[in-house]
C-alpha cells in the first residue's frame, strides 16, 4: 500500500474496523466514514490556511455559509 493512496488507506482502516467487531454487527459505516473523512478534511484545510474560512471554502469548493455550519457540526 502506498501511504499516499487514499483509497488504500480507507480500505486498511475499514479492514481494521471490521476485524475489531468480534461478532458484533456493523451499522452506520457509511455515515461514520463520511463524517470522519469530512471533519478531517475540513480541519486540515482550515489549518493550512490559518483558519481563513473564505479561503478554506474556496479550496473545498463550497460556500462559506456551508463551511461555517460544518465547522459548528464537527466542533472544529
């Protein structure tokens, strides 16, 4: 696995998650992956631009209002 290959990293994390279930049923996997991936991405971009929400929104391809809502949602 190339450490810069995002799909491979996600697959490895999912393999680990499923291996830790020990017989329990998995639920809400899509929501878990989307929320964690989105919050990590938002925090990373915000940190890169010194918390400049306008610039972060531009880089992320979303409007600033949407970004503000997501910052509140994920408590960033």
